[in-house]
C-alpha cells in the first residue's frame, strides 16, 4: 500500500514543478486531518515503510525537505508534538530558502501555511513538554524562526506577504505575554508609511484587520487611546460583516476605548454582540450612577483583568462622578436659580451617600479638586466655606473634550 504515500509525494512534486501555490499549500498542511490520515494510513498498511526510500525519486533538496514533512505528520499523528515540531522546522526552512530565491511569490502561500502549522505545533509541543516536566520553549523558538523569515519578504512583490508573519508573531507574543516584543513588529510594517496609509493598503484586507486589532490592543496597554481608537475602529469597520465572532473580539477593546474618549456606544450595538458586561458602564456614565459603576467593575473584575481592560474601565469613575455632580447642579439650578453655581460640599456628600458611596468633607473636596484639575468640571473650591463655585457657562465640558489620563 506504499503507493498511497508515493501518490501524495508526487502531487507535492507536481505542485512545485508547475508552481501551483494554492494546491501546494493545502498539501503541506499537517494540521489538516485529511493529509495526516492519508500519510498515517500508508504507514499502518505497511509498518516497514521507509520514508527515505519513498522520497528517493525526488531531486535534492526536496527529498530531504519532504522526508521531514512526512516524519512531522507521523509524529503529529502519534501525539509526539515536540518531535513533529522539529521535523516541521526543517521543512519550513527548506521552503523558506526556495521562496527567498524565487523571483515571484508563487510559493508564498506554502510558506504561510508552514508558518501557521509551526505555531500550532509549538503550542502543542510546549503543552506536551510541560506535562513531561521538561523545559518548554518551542513557542519562543517559533517566534525566533519567524522573525528570521522577514528578509525573504524584502522585495516589492513579496512584501505584502510579510504582514501574515507579523500577525502570527503578534498572536505568539500576546499568548506568551511578551508584549514588549510587539513594538518591534510595528517597526517592520510602519517605518515607510503610517498604518492605514497608502502603503498599508497594499497588504491583504484580512491581514490589515488583524494587524489593526493587535496594534489597537497594544495601544490600550500603552494608554494611547487615540491610536487605540484609530486602529480598533479601522479593524471593526473593515471586518467582514459575516464574521460576527471577530467583530465581537474587536468591540471587547473598542468599547472601553470609546468610553474613555467620552463617546458612549449605542446600547443596541452592545447587546447585538452579546457584550452586556459593558452595558452598565454606559448607563453609569450617562446617568452618574456610581453604585452601578462599582458593581459592574467588581462583578466582571476577573474577565476585565484577563482581557487587559480593567484599568481602562477604572478611568471611567471620574466621568461617572462628573455626570452625578452635573445632575445635582441641574436640580439645584431649578430650586435656587440665582445661586445654583455655589454647591455645598455637604449636598454632594449626601447625594454620594444615597448611592452607597460614603465620604467625609475632605474626601469630597479631594474628589472635586481632581475633577477640576482634569478639566471635567470648570470651577474652584472655597475651602473655608466648604463650597464649590462653578463657572456660570460651560461648567461641565463634553466628555469627548476631556483627556483620558
């Protein structure tokens, strides 16, 4: 039954010879169950099958490259992931060398497929090694291998394929929590032109969306909310409308960013994408309900910490207080139209207490001083009289004009 393996190898050879990039990529994927089963069946039918003999009809270096691919598929099928990873690396390096020397990027899909499979195998290998008590590190290794692939994409016709590798590295670095390494990836893509610019438009649309998703997340970690809004908005607006799961992933970060920049998202959008954990934050900022805000933050604390938006959402507390004080001022303006702008601290303290947020006068004064300093309220504090004097016009600037810091 060895002819089955020979048949597979001949198909790979023909795809290389006739430069059929899409066919070659599909044949090379060992994470594809079809390809693995095909190879495994040949060895189950003939346990004495010799890989080196089977590939001997191929010219060098393809005999060695494809022998390692077959060995990788065998090891994968037997759940020997570390061994499979090592063999696949050799295959990847062989194809990368051929790609680097090719005048056209016909085999770029094959390099992308092998890169993706290496990432998957590296994760499985580290899990395997961890269970055995051995030293993990295959994911770090695949990161190093993929970084070394960039020179192969140096020519103008091959450069569009570079973003696929960059996005794979983003996934690896975020998974390993080595976020600082991501900044080097931005330098690979953006030195010639800013993202979402002319040069950026030459990259495949799907890869641009992925890139902006990760660079947007990175900007959130850096507290650069203007850039985060730019990148994540681009990702959401250009995400395929049928990819609801990806849209939801983007909104998990875009909604907190929008809130931080003073833009309150439509609740229908929040509910449509099943992101109801953000609904109370929108309502709290809109109504000044500090109790609702604190409960929403506490209830979802673990989820927000895991996704990295907890500190971003915590910034909204100042906006909630600002809205609350604005509402108090509005009520006072109806009752005392001549002196509404002179707000007693005791009045604010009573309102806070009714919402379960007890403070003494000093704490209230400190809160108001911080809001005035940040520009959320225009006015000044009269310490001796324990009042806050508001500006008679524009006392509460729009949230969108405030600094998120």
